[in-house]
């Protein structure tokens, strides 16, 4: 389901994960769904948005840097990261940004 995350008033943080996939699913979709479920249970998680054509982009929103660090250190998330390096991504980049202002319709 496509949607725009309902984030709180700034400031908050965004983790932007941009990637190029390898061929085949190789368990990717099931793990991606599990990561969404798991992230949503983490303290400080505010929401996410994701899109894929040739390039995949997922933006997750977090209350603070400590929340992001805790998510990065989550054991199940680390297992997914290892599989990503091994089987799912030909390349990726992660960027962490402070959102100081947002607006929209």
C-alpha cells in the first residue's frame, strides 16, 4: 500500500536507504515485510515511505539519533543487512538526515 508517512512536527530524523537490487527475489520480499513490521515496533519509529523502479528508495523516519542507532543494532535487522550485502543488493547507500522543516498538501 502506497502512502505518505504522517510525521510529527520537525525536527526529527530520516534514514534514506537507496539501492540497486540483484536478480530474483531470493526471499527479499518476505524479509522486507518483516523489517517493516519489526521497525514499526521500535521505540522512536515514526513511519516510512518506499518506492522502486530501477532504483529502490526507502525513507524511514525516527524521533532521534538514539532510536536510529538502536534500530541499526537490532539483531534481526543486522541479519537482514548481512543478507542484503550477500544476496539482494548490487549496491546501496544509507544517508541519515535531520529534518528541520516539512510542509505539504
